[in-house]
């Protein structure tokens, strides 16, 4: 039998089913339309911004391949000018001395056999960055020649400071 609104009882039931959303439909409607970005928007800290997702870790600074040391610097000046955080090397004494103990090492400098030579060098990344040479008896020309040869010599590359002291 028709009601005052002109709809029958079956229509009223179907109208109430479509107009009154179920609790599941209500919770889905509360979520809204999905966004194109499906990544999480909250970090572990509970912040709501994207920057909260990036870890709060400071970048580990990479060591420079070459140190900024004054040219022709001696060992003392080099050690004072080293930046903080440069690690100490682990090359053995034999590994550091081997290139300097080579018999052909000092041939270019015409060293007299009775001349004592003391070499002190700071090695970084396979290169001598600081060299101090002393000879007895003192010979400035021989000191310069030996220093130049030590600076041209190469060692195993290690991003750390090694020091070699040798008397010949």
C-alpha cells in the first residue's frame, strides 16, 4: 500500500539502506581518496613532515686525497698543519723504509759513503708530504737532492698519516 510520499514499503526499505551508510562505509569515507604518493609520511620520531623521515645522522666526512701542506714543508711544519681527524696509518716500518733502502735510491745525488744521512718523512696517500733531511757533515746541496728524491718516491696509498725515520 502506498504511503503519503507515494512510495511503497519496499521502496522505503531500499531508500533507507542507500541513505544510511553502514559503519564500514563511514570509515572508508573518512579516509578520503588515496593520494598518488604511497610512501610513509611519518618517521620514527612521529613527526609529520617529510624531513622527519630522513635519519638524523651526520655525514661522515671523507678524507681528502691530498693534504694542503705548504710546498717543501719539513716534518714539523707538516705535522702542525694536518687537519683534525686524519687517522694514523698502519703501514709497517719495513714497508715505509723499503723504497728508501734501495741501493739505487741515492745514486743521483752522488753521496759520499762516509756521509751520514738522516731522513724523516710524513707519508699520506702514498706521497711524502713533509720531508726533513740532515746530513753529517752538512751538505745543503745533498740535502736538497735527497729531499727531492724522497718527495718523488711513492708508497702504498693509504688515506692516513704514516711517518718514517731512517738513517743511512
